[in-house]
């Protein structure tokens, strides 16, 4: 009965979430640049550990931040996971006041399926956001060749999605390698409305659509060894090389009465993603207490992206995580993980530099997970809170809270002989 109720609840959640998303007001001022806000969370079991899971593997849950971890999944079983996130943000800065300083949204963030294909081979497919753009603001625009400034509104939406196929292969008892092959695709839409009169009438509307696509690869490795009877250590590394996203841009300009003034299309354009390196170290005591450290670096400066009062620069992030597991024995005297508690802290500098000040991101996380002895469903609830911005008041800052839910379903794939 519990299993039936759980499946119905998860199915109902998946059904209603798209309607909930449409009803929310999402806004991220930083997403006006580039391809929007690039997703920084792995949206998996390790979210409550500040996403410091590059060096970790789990037999029941999918670690989509490192493809090499897939070799640690249970044999003869498959795992299906779905992650959702509620996000709320409050913005601070000059000329920003309530109620226009708040935003919130609720969305499905990741869908993932994984299994052991062979004794040494684990595989996974999934879909999750790579970047998101959603903003709305008012500014003054100078009319070229004149001294006149007119009010203008800007609205943007869209993003890039990531469909991926990850594979891990076990080389030795303690070492695995992996690769995640992704297809990135999506579109960005920006609408500029020039206002006239009392700033309530649109005199000229410009709509720009950008369509992006290309393949994207991430190479991974995990290894580890036992230090003594109580402690073991694990290491993880992932790397994504510099990749060009092919872009097609269309621009349409219409007058106040809807008459088309201009329509252009540019197909041979691109946006470059920098090299991304992620390193992780974990120390585990008695399979109960886990301490992790992750370091991430992205080489944006080599791409030479810049504009008025901003430029893209190298970014880095350091994350610390802790997990305490609670283990019990079932009717057959087999040990299993009943639940776990997580804490995390992260700090870093983003790839965005505004008015010669680099944007920082600092925050913490807490999580709690439950694994049932009798049910194939497990759940993680993780809360992230932080601040993104700068100390100067003339640069926008964002205080945010993310409430993440990850549901995992594991079931027998087939019965038979063990892999050869």
C-alpha cells in the first residue's frame, strides 16, 4: 500500500509541475548576459553537501556529476530519479524596491535513468537545464546620432537544455573512467520595447531570437583506496573542453501599429563555452561519516567576451561537504542505509565582472535523505541558501533560497547469472 501511494504521489507531482511552472514569476537579472545563468548544481543526492560529490559513488543513487561513478551501481537493478526545485530570490540595489525585488519559481530540474549494463559498465541517460534566462527591466536608451534618451523595457526568456548519455567503465578494483556525451539545445528570446509619450505606449518593438545547439563532452575518472581499518579515501576529476555552441539569430522590428520594419537572420554565429575542470577529494570513516572537498575552475578569460561595463572572467568555486549515514540491518541480517544527514558550504567568484567588480557567490546547504527497507523509493530534501553579488550598492545583489527534492526509484532489471 505504501508503494502504491508513493508511486501515485510522484506521478501526480510530475503531472502538475508544468502547470505550476507556468504560474510562477521567475527572474534572474544576471541571465541577461551570454546564454543565461549556467546551472551550478548537480541536482542529485549530494545537493545537501554543497554539491561536493565528484569523488563519491553510491549503489542506489545516480551521481550525474561524474560518469565514472556509474560503475558503483547495484548489479541487475535500474534506478530512476527525478529532481524538483523551488527557488526564491530577493534582490537589492539602487532603485530597486518591493514588490518588484522578489521572484520565485518551482520546476522539474532533472530526470535520470541509470543501470549496470555489464559487470564493469554502468550507463545513464538524462535531461536537465544547462542554462536559464529570465529577466525584465526598464532602462533608458540613447537614440543613435542624437542627444535624446528614451525609456525602454527589456524582457528575456529561454535557456539551453542538456540531454546526455553517460557511461562509466571500471578499469581496476578501485579505478573507473567515464564520459558524458551531451547534446545542448535551446533558444533565447529578448524583446525590446521603446516607449513614447507618457512611457506607457510602445513606439517600436524589437524581438531577437537566438537558437543554440551542439554536442558537449565531459571526461571523468574516480579512484580510491583504504587508508586503514576505519578510513578510506576517494578522488574524482572531470573535465569539459572548450566548446562552440552554434547559433542562429533572427531579429524582427515592428512599429506601434504592427507594421514590419526590419527582419534579419544570421546563421553562421556561435557562443563559446570555456574549459571546465572539477576536482574532488573525499574521506570516509567506517562507511558512516563522509568529508568532501571540491574545487572547480572555468577559463572564461581566454574567450574575450566583454561589453559596456561588463566582461566575462575566469571563475572558481570551492565546496565543502559532510554526510553522516545511519545504517541498520534487515530481516536477513543484511546492512542497509536507512537515512543520512548532510551539511555543506561553498564560496566562489562567478564568471561575470561588472563595473570592474567580480560577482561572488557564497552560501551553505543542509539535507536529509530517507531510504526505506521495504520500498524501492527514496527521497532527499535539501535546502540551499546564499548570496550572489558584490559589496558595492551600485551593483545588484541576490539573496536566494533553493528547496530541492530528489526522488529515487530502484527496481530489479532482470534475474539471471552474474556478469562474466
